[in-house]
């Protein structure tokens, strides 16, 4: 028979219990993680749980999918957890059969529903409306849209577009509705005329008006049934420019584009985006803007840092010299809006680029306006006005002087003092202290002669005859006690 050593068995069981108890589940929330990065989730935040203290077993939990999407399988090298749309998938059919009857026009479109998202399509058709600038895409609920209903289910369908106005631009989209909601196909634009399609062109507003380098651009929505071979902007100093005026091409195709036309300084310009296909050139809305006055440097003002009660650090960045060398640069500052170099200023070198300015001797608890400046042969340019407020002054002990001793007798004398500064906090006690030893303090004999700043008189009594005394004025605030100079006198016999 095998003899069991219970001591060894107990030791093994104790080790197992200790190992199990050393494991604990932990949970951490991360702002984003690869597994939960599908854009159709409510957010990219993920929560990771794991066992700490033993072999870690990590589990990742993602935020739920957005409405209209369901959890799918992981895919890709990073195992991204996909959200699968439960909306229908569809495309819009090209516009055909444009028929003109006087000013009334009809056309044919439709769609192809390639997937129902797992939910049967209960309604399908097209919605269309007049094209506007900026373009507003038609939906099944907009007030100015016309909606057709063309059956249900997947597959292709044909829609007749009635009520079109001749020579007007329209935008049309196929739609399909299931229990998740309504999905739309791609947007197509066309002109209700002799069958020639036209793209919709939108000119972007100019964001950097009154600058040296203007960024212009636009959006081409739909190619009108024929590829866009050139797109860009055209401009002139007179209204309604065309590509016969100045122009800058920015590629081909539909979508967004930007470019930087070369312009003259100190001018007012009119600009339009354009798009060209086989049928001709089409223009967007006109925008009007101005360029910077000739040869004035362009620069920005740096926000204040390191602000104290009497100093601050600022600066600027000269981004363009205006066509001639920058001979002086710095910051100008004042307590009023938009200071100039006629106000207080710093001088921080020359040329373009960033620079730092150190301001000193400022007044405490004061709001200052500051602008970076740069000067060349033509004049001075300024950055935007920035403001900062200096800090309150630090609190210090009071400042006090001792008054000469007068009216000396064998037992009395008169002195006093003058509190010239309270140090930023109320003086709660003042007077003189006196002793037969130099530099007396409030621990010696003292008088109490009110509070606050200003002069005061102190009567010294019960003195000993023929004795030399030392006297100092004192003043106390929340920081501490200060003393005036030590004066000495001798009482009469």
C-alpha cells in the first residue's frame, strides 16, 4: 500500500489557492483601439478586460454599431470588427428620354437595388428637386422635392420624372426604404432642355480675404453624363469672369478641389469655379474678394505667455515681406485697442520668420493690447490684436520710517513714524518699540498707534532718568512686521 504524505498534499493545495487568489479581473477604458475603429460605431472607445497577476486573458468590448448597422465579423490584418449596414444598397440610373413639350419636360430615371440589408424593401423610387447653390440633395421628406413610388423589393426599376421646367437644373437620387430606414443612391444632375446634361459647379467662399496668398476652389457635383476634362477657377477685376479671362486649372473629374491663383496686390477680384466636359464649360456662383495692399508685410501675433505682474513674453511670425526686406520687427503694446509703433514697442531684429519679444515694466492687474509689427520700405504691417492681463502685485511687508525723538524729559519723550507703503495688504498695527538695546522689536516695550498708512505720533512714557534708549517705528500687515531705522536718545537727569 502506498503511504500518503499529507504534509506534501496540504502544501500543494495551499500553493494552488494562492495562485488562484493572485489573479484578479481588471478593466480599462481606452479612447480608441484598432478593433473598434469602424466609423459606423457610436464611438471608437473600447473597454479592455484582462486577468492581472497570472497569465493574462484580454477581452475587448466595443461601443455598439450606429442605428441601421449590426455587428459583423472581424476582417483585415488588424481584426477590425465591422458594422454591417441594414439599409438597402442601390445606385441611381442615368437620366434618359428627356422629352420637351413647350416649357414642360419629362425624363426617365430609376435605380438598381443590389441589396436589402437583410430587411425587405417595402418602398422604392426616385426623389428629385431643382439644383441650388449650395447644392441641397433631395430626400423623401423635403418640402420642395418630388417623389415617385415604383414598387418594392430588390432589382432594377424605372421612374418617370414629370413636372420638369425647361432649361432648369435638377438633381435626382434613387431611394429604397426598409425597416431600418431610407437609403439613397448616388446623386445625378441634369438640365431639362434638349438632352444635354450639365454638371453642377459650386464656388467655395474665399476664407483669407485681404491676404497675399489666396486659396480658391470649388466642388463639382456630377459630371452631367460626360467626364469632366478640366476644372479650376477663373477670375477678373470685372464681374462675371470666364475662362477667356485669367484661369488656373486644378485637374479633372468631380469632387472638391483647391488652388492658389497668382494675383496682384491691392485689387478687388471676381472669381468663379468652372468645369468643362464634352458639352462645354459650366460655371459656379461668383465670389468677390480683395488682396492685401501693395508691399505691406504680412504677419501674425503670438499669444502671451509667462505673464507676471510686471512682465510677459510675446512675439510674432513674419510670413511674407511684402516684396521688400523687413528692416524692423517686434511688438507694440498699449492699454487701448490696436496699438501701433507710435505706442510702446520692442525691436526684435529684421527679416521674415518667427521672433520672441520680452515685455517688462508693466503695470500690475492691467489689461494690455498687443500686436506684432513688421516694417519694410513701403510701410508697417500688423498682426491681429491680442490681449493679456498682468497679475496682481505680490504682497510684501510694509515700508515705515522712524520720526526723530523730541520733547525729551527724565521720564517721557515723543517719537512716531510714517508708513509709506502697506505692501499690498492692510496695515493692522503700527507704533514704535523701544529698549536700552539697539534695534528693539515688538517683543520689547512698544506703543500702539492705530493702523493703515501715513504718519503717526507715539508717546514714550515711564522712562528712567539719565538713560540712553533705542527706538524704532514698526508696521504690521498679513505678511509680517517691518521696522524703521534705529534712533537713540538719552533722558534728562
